[in-house]
């Protein structure tokens, strides 16, 4: 898997001691399972061997579960996939999930990384799922971003 253009380097992190939660939907199982595998791999490489993992049915359920997880975790990773169909439902779900996750993160002052894929086609989602033939691993990227942000917040809070 070669990195896509513009993807930042994620240096190895020592996030041991951080409490990480991952909430992943189950629609498009192959894709969501691959996203979750990438997230678990980065967590393990960062010193977190047993993150809390919660599975939900669809993407629309992710924000409320993420909100609950922020109560006892230093970072939350949201994983799922929404693929455009023939109706405006795609737009409503994508907007609701994105706005919900952003609100949860800001209201809780806890990083909530948005690894919910929003694609026009299943092929685009597969290309971002972290499978051997994928160009990217958005599960891994979202986890790296969540952990890096949690470490940054921990450092900032220690200074105040």
C-alpha cells in the first residue's frame, strides 16, 4: 500500500497510558472490519493493546455512542462507511455524522477522529479501507490522528 498524495507522515507514537475507544459500524462489513483492523494495529503499535471497541449498526448511530465513550476515554475513533445511493439520504447521513462527531469532540474536549468514509462508490471505499490492495488505510490514519491529538491535549493541559 503506497501512501496517497498529501497524507502526512505519522511518526511512531507512545500513547501508552491513554484510554482509546473505537466505535465502528457494521454496514459494508468487509470495509468496516478492515478499517477496524487498521485502527487496532496503530493502537497496538502506539502502546495500547486493548482499546475499547463498540460495534453499531450504521453510521448514524456512531455520534451518540462516541459521546458516551468520551466520558471515560482520552480519544475516540469513529469508523464506518456511507456510499452514495440514488436518494438524498447519503447527504443527510453524512452531514449528521460529521456534525455530530464534531459537536461531541468540541463539547467533551476529547479528540473524536472521523474515520467514516463517505464515497460515491464501493470501489472508492475499498480503496481507502486498508485492505492489501487499498491505496490508503483510513482506519489507521484516523487512529493516528486521534492519539496524536490526545497527546497534544495532555501536554497542553499539563502546562496550564
